[in-house]
C-alpha cells in the first residue's frame, strides 16, 4: 500500500485535492485527519482551551495505529466524525493500493511511515477567507468564532503546518481558487 499525505493550512485545498486524486487513482481511499479530532470537551478539559489548529487537537496515536493496522492486517475500522455534532461512527475499510491522507498535519503525523508527501501552499489571508466560507456553511460556526480562532490559534500554529513544506515531494501553489491541481504529476509520483 502506497501512502500519499496532503498537508497544508486549513482552507488551502487539501480535501479538494485528495478527492480529485481519489477519482483519478484506482483502488484508492481518502482518510481525513478531521475524523481523528478530539472533542471540544476533551480539549477544554485536557488543555483548558479549544484549539482546532494545534497538533494536540488530533488523536495522532489512533491515526498511526489505524494506518499500521490497515497496512499489516488488510482492514481497519476508522472513525467518521460529524464535525457539527461531534458524533463518531466506525467505518470498516479494506486496504487500498493507495491511501490518501489529508489534513493540516498529515506529513507530521506520518513521519515514521513511508509516504509521498504533498504540501498545498496558500497565503494565510486566502486560507482564512476560504475557511470562513467553509466553516460558516459546513460546520455551522459563526464568523466571529472563526475569526477569533484564527487570530488566537491558527496564526500561532501556522509555522508548524508550513514547516511540512520543506521536505515535501511536491509543493502546489493554490493561491488562485480557479487553479487546477496537476493530477498527472502526482499520479506519476505514485507510479515511480
């Protein structure tokens, strides 16, 4: 099983790229790190704050265990989280030829696993605009909540996210919302 990680800031276009690749690559499956998010209650209790843009917001131990089990055992139950309700349901997946992992810290959490790493680069202000558009409709968050979280947490955690760019096999500039990803170049990395 080959593993592709897609990292980048929230709002950079990671999910769009992951599902575009999923359509293009036969026998592939997408795992979103959002499904490994801790609940608001857990974050408040453990860290006395809710910071969705921190590596601590995710259960990376469960994620790594699931990827290793998928690779070695051929199937695994992954969590599927409804972000608005925080209700988690298990989903049994079978080992694909290509596993696509997308999330802010996909490369960081996969550092001990052999992967093809892609970083989706975007300016912080463009990422914020996209995050507002997405979170307001898809996650039922108020604009004020999104802005407050951005100013308090996203900016301070962005250096950790951006550091994954340094060792990526491919960096995609996604500062124009109409820009199309270079899917054939990514597929050639998978086939090498």
